[in-house]
C-alpha cells in the first residue's frame, strides 16, 4: 500500500489490517471503528475552512483528496457560501425536509 502512495503516515503497529479470520494487531475497539475514522477524517478536513458549517454534508466513498478538493472549491467560489452571525442563524428558516427551498438555495 505504501508503494501506491497510501498509508504515508501509518506504522505497522498502528494498523488494523483485516485478514481472513481476524484483524492483525488486535481486535477493533468499536464495531464501527472504520466508519468513525472516516467521519473524523471528514470533520478534520472540513475544519480547514476555518468556519463552522451550518448545513448537511453527505460523503460517499470520499477520502482526503475529495475532502480537500471540496474545501478548495468552497473557498474559491464565493456563491457557494455565505457568512452569517449567530443572530442571523437563529432567524434563518429551517430548510431540512423542505426540498423546494433547499434546491433554490443551492442553485
């Protein structure tokens, strides 16, 4: 994997590699440990925005490259975001479940 440009910051003793019957280097701490790792990767990469995100993020088979490309595109394209204060946030309509308004606001 290292030859493929992957696991650049990992060491063999830190990896949980699945084998046919178990995991090398001991059992997982949580049944969903791989999912937790992916979510933490996404949160950390989105933190590069330097601002709190008020919205929903859906990531399907994403990784660091896709996350950082998203952050770059958001920062580069001003129409993709707006900065609001906390008072504006409290007054903003709740768009969750309102697909028509959500579609208009994302266009």
